[in-house]
């Protein structure tokens, strides 16, 4: 019994000592831990001072000739399927595929058959009608011929002339000729074939002058003028110099672009139809900045632009338009005349954010990305 009492007293004494230690050291512990509001204020001060550091450079706009890049293809001015107008056997085909021909050259020749005989017959009928008409006129002078008989004789004479002309045309149609100067692209008839009216003898294309067809956007078409000089290069490496001769008035409903045509001299037929062509056309002078393509970025709307810094070191975004792309960089419009371009770190800052810019020495200002 006495032993249990001693143990209970020891336990009670231990508890009292533990409680007493909390009272002695409580004030110092409270003083060591700062208040929550003070922690928040300290964190806020740190955020304001911890700004992103970016590299920037001053860019000054320069006067630049605005160049429009056109991408299209060469195309023949016209292409025609030369067809037979009458029926007959093909007896001659002097032209060959790929050969150059001039207007009036024979492409295919059909058998004459009895067409020369028909001309002789029509010629004789015309002579007879002419004699009859002249006899009627003499009888009229003597008062022996009525006006009705004179009119009938004249009608027969005109009919005989028409018949002769018809037979002459049929004979001429046995020779299928080129309607213009050009190159024979295809030949659909051979000697021995039987041609029917409408059958194709050959496909003739006109390569001089050559056309370059392209499409331009609605923002570009208003700056173009007929007669403008255009220079370019074909996919085969040929250099071309032409003149803008057509600007479409109706846009394509799907692409909202307008067709244009550039006329290029091709008297030696060195240019082929269907070649992919890149051409340049000068649209006038414009003030632009030279920017490295590495500086381009997109905003939330998907617009292409660059990030800059204003006088308060706040990040801004400017949408730009590329007016010329060179090996040294892209010339763009849409920026102020003088602007502070972010050259390094533009992808890690947001519009409206305040940053700490680092500028190069004045003698080494540049706008290329490092």
C-alpha cells in the first residue's frame, strides 16, 4: 500500500514539472515565431523585387522598298484543240508532236475525193446562171421580160455563186491548219484515220508570250497597278522579267484571293508551261524594322508579333506584318519608329509584366536573337 502511494506521488510530481516548463518557456516561443501577416508582407516584398531579367535592344525603323513575294506557275496564253470540220480520210500529217508551227501551216490533210469535181460543177452552174441573167436584162430593155422573171434570174445567179463558194470552202477544209503560231503538244490523228466533223487533229499551245498566274490576298490587291515590273525565278532556275497585265475583280469564294497575270516575253520558247515560279513586285517605300525570325511569337489570338518594352519597362506585344524576308532577317511593319525589342527571354515574360532589361553597349546594338 505504501509502495503504491509513493509511485502515485512521483507521477504527480512529474506532471507538475511538465506543466511548469510550458509556462516558463511559452513567451519566448511566441516571440520567436513571426505573425502570419508579417510573413505575407515579407513574401510580397520579395515578389515585387524579383523581376525577370531580359535582354533588349533599341531598333530604329528604316525606309525600305516594299516587296511583294508572288508564288504561282507559268501557263500558256492559250491552248486549242484544232478539229476537223468535214469528214474524210487522213492522207497527210506533215506536223510532228513538239514542233513549232506558224499560223496557216497544215497540221492534217484529208482526202479531196470528189470535192474538186463539185467545184467544177458549181463553176459551170454559175456561168450558166450569169448568161441567163444577162439575157434577161437585154430582154427587159426591149420590153420583153417582166420584173418577176428578172428577179428569178438574179436569184438563180446568187444561188450559183453561193454554191460555188460552199464547194470551195469544203475543199479548203480538207487542209486542217494552225490558227496561230505555237507548239504542237499532242497529235490525235495519223495517216489512214477517218476524220469526222469535230474530231481533234492536234492540240496547239501558244507560248509567246508566256503568262505567270498567281493569287494575291485582299490586303495586297489594292496596292497593285497594271504595268508594274515583275522579276522572278522558275523552279528550273530560269530568270524572268515581266509586266503585270491583269488584276482580277472577283475573289475566289473559298480562299478570298484575287487572280493576277504577269506577261513574260518568250520568243525563243525557252519557258515551259506549268513551272512553279517565285516572283517579286515592288509596291512602294515603307518604314520597317529588321527583326530576326527567332524573335517572332504569337499572342493569345494567334497573331504573329514581337514583344517590346516601354519606357516603364513594361512588356508590350505588337502585331507585325512581314514585308520582306532576307538572309539577314525579316523586315516588318506594325512597330513604332523607335522601339525596345526583347531579344532574349521574350518567351518567358507576359504582356503587362514589368521586367529588368539589359541593353548592350551602344556600339553593339542589334536586333538579332542570341
